[in-house]
């Protein structure tokens, strides 16, 4: 990531602890400060409300919950986000979010980094 982005804060919402740690490591290796990870819907919403964030990476399925309330809150706050989920295929994403980037797992790290760069530069 460019030198202008190291102080940016990216929320990670991912219910799989190993994947969450991998995302944290990847982002932090590029100078981004990660917020979370949030493993649940309630925790993700709490982090949005209590921590200033610049962008977010959202898994769609959080156990038996869906991430839509978090995506709604981010949209309301005009905070950019990307979906990173196995649920990116088909009609899993509601119409109101279909214009958002939805990357299928497993994502190639360089493409994910490039996507986060674009979110943070916007």
C-alpha cells in the first residue's frame, strides 16, 4: 500500500479466527491498522460505533447471522467496504448491495490488498 495509507483503520468482520488472523497479518504488513476482528454481528456494530474506521472487510455469513446490519450501518456512515465471502456467488447479496465489491474466498492476497487500497483512496 502507498505510504499515505499507513494510519488508515480497517474493520475486519470474519467469524473464522484463522482467516481473521490472516487478514490482520496481511493488512498490518501493508501498514494498515486493523480494528477487530469482529466475530459476531453485535461485536461488529459495537466496533463501528466506538472505533473510528476508514473502511471494512465483511464476511457475509457470521455463523447463523448475516452481515447486512453492519453493511447498512457502514453505508449510512458513507464508510467504504468490501464483502469477502464464499457467499459472493449467486443471489446471496441483497439488491441494495449488489454494486459493492464482493470477493470470493479464498481471495488472492494481492487483489485483496489492491481492493483495500482503492477503498482507502476513495
